[in-house]
C-alpha cells in the first residue's frame, strides 16, 4: 500500500490529476485501473477520479507502483509525504526566508541561504532535477565540475516562504528548449537550488523573459502559490516595468503603443507581426515614458499592460525605434556600430521592477541596470536633464 497526505501543493486538485502529478513515471492506464478497481481510498472512502482533494486528506493506494520502491515506502512510513511532482508543480517551503521592507529589496546569495539541514529520502531520489552541473560558460577542472552547482551563481533578490525573485542575466534561457544546453536554463538552476535546499517540489517560474533580456523573474515555491501567480498574471495584476535603450529620439516623452501581435514561426525562429488583421492576432498594449534623451538614443521606462512574446521589441521596432542590440527586430547596421563604439554585446532590455499585492500587502521589488548596460549609458551624450518618473508607475497602476 502507498500512502500520501495532501499538502498545500496538491490541495484543490482532482484525484486523477493528483495521481498523475505525484507519480509522473506511471502510465495513465495504471491510474485508470486502480481507480476503476476501487484500489484508491481518500480518508478511508473509495475515491472517484473527479473528486477534489483538500489539504490534510489521506490517500491510500492499494497497489504497488513500479516507480515507488519498497525501501522508499518504508523510509517514509508514518510521514506520508508526497513525491516530487512534474516540472510545472511547485516546491515545498524553503529552509529560510526574509521579506524585505516594503518598497525595498535584499540581495541574498544562494550560499547564504543554503544552511545545513537533513534531506528527506524522497528529496534525494526525486526525478527531473538537472543532472548536469552548470558551468555558466566557465572552464572548470574535473574536480571543480564535481563540486560546482550552477545554482550558486543565481542572484536572489528576495526569498520568502511562498516564492523567490531572481535577477536573470542576459544570455540565460528561462527554461529548457532547443538551442539550450541540458542543465543550463534558469528553471534547471532553480531545480538544482531546490534540491540543495532539500525542497520536496521543484521551483517553477510564473512568467518568462527572453533569453537576451535580463532582470526580475518570479518563481513559485508551492503549488497554490504557482496557481495564484498564474491567475494574477493572466488578470494583469502583476505590474512589470522595463528599461530599454532605443534608436533615435521619440517625438513624445510619454505614450502608449496599442497594436495587436500575430505570432509566425519559421526555420529561423518565431517572430511577432504587428498590427495584422487576423483572428489569431492578440491584443498588446505597451506604455512608455522617456527617462533620458541622448544624442541619437532614448532611454525609456516601459510598463506592460499585456505580456506577449517579444512585445516590447516588436512594438518599438514598429514605430521606427528598435531596441539596441536586438538581433531579430533591430537595426543590424546600428547594432554593429554600437557594439564597436560602446561595447554593447547584448539586447538592451532589462526587467527593472515588479509590483503586486500579496496577502493584503503591496510588494515592490527593484533591480538596477546591470554593469554592462550602465557602462553603455555612461558613454552616451545627454541632450537635456532626465525626466522625473514620480508619477509614471502611479499613472499606469492597475485599476
């Protein structure tokens, strides 16, 4: 018999979905069979596939799954903890956490957060974690590779009981995909960090940034937290702000780009077409304010009302002001010039601020421009005093 107690990660989930998440290595036919043969009981009562589980429910499965060894069951006898879920499930509570003062943030290294604590046997045997230790582009000796964890390179802006916020560097993919080496995406680094912390479930990002974009990303640490952030982002109540350096000087110091985006896919990759009259086109709204005019360039602060793929890049390119360093929508000749003149080797787009309400409190997290982008700014010639931004966030705050 296999026994599991439902915690917050699996609460408000159907019984059949729980089985798929808790035992990802088993086939669907196995779950259908045990439910049909009445071999699954919830709190002692025969379970039904569509019944909703609540926190504290005890699920007994009168069948031996191939993915659950007898030794594993003996090691957790009396504890009834769930197995690691699939990649989209969120992890359990981290070992420590600190919430910054309202409106502020704290830089906490992974090393500072990784205290000595015993790992549960299931956490050690959990599947799906990145098996390859990351090199982050560095050349390491064999001994260093054995001892090195890519997660140690992560910059945590804040860690709380429910979520962490990470400052993603440019060049790092948000999640695994084509063109990304195994074990070297932000998600996989977070999984490594979660495993080193002894988390039962894997951290899961609630939204994404393009690989070339740097800045703030939220990762949920519980299933219910992930569902909350997914809903909040879908309802546009997580405010996301960016800094971008664009070609030329905008005619208006403040404005809104309201043009639909249509995704197209080809051998060279996906791209968004702007303003197409197509039933598959999606509404996209971008607010901006000029932070500083420079000779030939503008530094703009951007607030997204919608969060479409490549939205900022496609929108500004459509009005004749592409982002510097953009290899897909940008001015390629200008990109070569600024690379030579200013040393810009990446897309000039940075997620600088997140605002949202959590448990009745407003949370604000800021992340300054990385050094390589600050270096570019210092080499530009200002045209006039930078614009105050006191009312920009307030004027576009969600209603």
